[in-house]
C-alpha cells in the first residue's frame, strides 16, 4: 500500500484528490505535494497503468519531484501532478478532458496543470474550456506550445555542465551519447547533440519514434533495448523514457561517465545515487536538468515570451554546476546536494509567506 501521508517530511503531500466521471470514463488522481512557494504546477500524465495503486504511486512521486524542480528552477510555484488512468489512444475525448478540467477548477487554483506523457497542448486547450488554471496551451491560444522544446534545451544545458565537470569542456563534440527514449523530448535532444557534434546511439520501444529520428539523422546508431544501450561504449547516458531507469543492475553495468537525461524519477530507489558516485559516474539530478519544460509553461502566467523563457532555461547550466560544487564541498552525491538546495529555498521563502499582510 502506498503511504499517502508519507514516511518523511519529503514524502508528505498536502492534498490528494481522486476524480471520477462515469459517463466519460475519467479516472484521475491529482496530487498536490507542497505549496510553500506558490500554487502547485505540474503536468497531466495520461497512461494505461496496471492498476490504481501503480497510478497513485506514480503521481505521488511525480508531484514531489515537481516541488523540487520548481524550487531549483527559481519559480514561485509549488509542486503537483495529475494522472489520468487509461490508454489515451482509446479513451481520450473532449468529454473526458472537459470533465477533468472541472476537477482542476474545483481546486480553486491550488493546482495548475500542463502537458505530460500522453497529453498535448491541444488537449490543454480543451481542459482550459472548463478551468482557468491551465498552462502549456497552443500558440494560437496565447500559450507556450510544446514544452518539450525547452525541456530538451535544458537537458542539453545540464549535459554541457556535466561535460565541463568531467571532461573540462562544455562541449559534447566527439562524445558518444546514448539516448533511451526518443519521444517528445528525446528526439529534440538528439537534434541538439548532433548540432554539437556528438555521436548518438538510441533505443525506444516504439519503432515509429526510431524511424522519425533515423529519417532526420540516418547516421544515428540504433540498439535493441536499454540494456544494450547502457552496457555499450558510451560517454553519456541520457534516460528520456519513463522513470526508474537507474537500478542496481543498470548501474553495475553502466559504462558511461555521466548520466543526464529528461526522464523523471530516474533513480529506482534510495541509495542508487551513492552507487553512481562510488563508481565515479556523475549524475545530473533529473529534476534540475529537465526543468526547462516547466519554465516554458510557467512563463505563460506572465504572457508567454519564448525569448524570456529560453534565457531562464539557459540558467540550468549554472544551476547544475552549482550543485556539483556543493556536492564536492559537502562530500555528498549531487542528488543530495540538489535536494538540500531546493529544501532550503522552500523553507526560506515559505517562512516569508508566513508574514501577515493584513488582507
């Protein structure tokens, strides 16, 4: 049984809402982890979970990650996430998305939604017909469009910082990078890597995603699966699929010197970050380097400007280097250093929010 109330201060969620609409088939869970910095912002994942327990475990993990991600991105936003249970290819409809929008609206702005796996900007336009608390909308509706644009850009900045730390140069030119998952974010990351002169190896469970990359970059190497990728001769491993990519077996066989990717919750369990450090593998914390997407959609709150959002996402390079520096100075893995920095900001700003303004 997943512990909704958590076993530590990190795991305690402020609010978890179960949403159901029988006619449209909607079954969703919205999790608000922490609002110390502001309303909780996080995307909506539409995925065919094996059962409700798996969906709950995922949304709790993702919501917690968003609190830390938004804190280190310098946003005045807390962390939340939502999951819709089911196959989007079969269940997604206008009625379902609008029903979901009604539930988002019922939270009164405590949760702001956006896109994630299985949802797109066009879907957010439909959700927005029932709720004011929606970002990641299409350009036609004044939104930021596809958030994978700056997600991939931010991961690339984190990878440049990692290369600076390990190889002494912020370039991936001539380095061999393995990308697991070339979907919405991964295929854009391949573009950036090739522009920088990196050699790229990819894998994906979807042959259509592989084919899209090969049509644009026929020189990219394809391997059968994630195990073949992680045990191959690569300099950088970029997990860009679902979470849990780094477990005991993967870390033991990993030949890369850097792990830096877009997937959320890459560490399968606590302690993996120490295993990576013990093996001399530099881990760029996922919620730090993949925050470009949330930076992009959060900018809609101020009337979207891609130039402004891109400039803020470029700061991921400096933030990643700062975390590596803290990790080195304090003798802890980068994941622990990132957590400390995020928790410090949530605590300090959250304390200021306690100052009464006399409204």
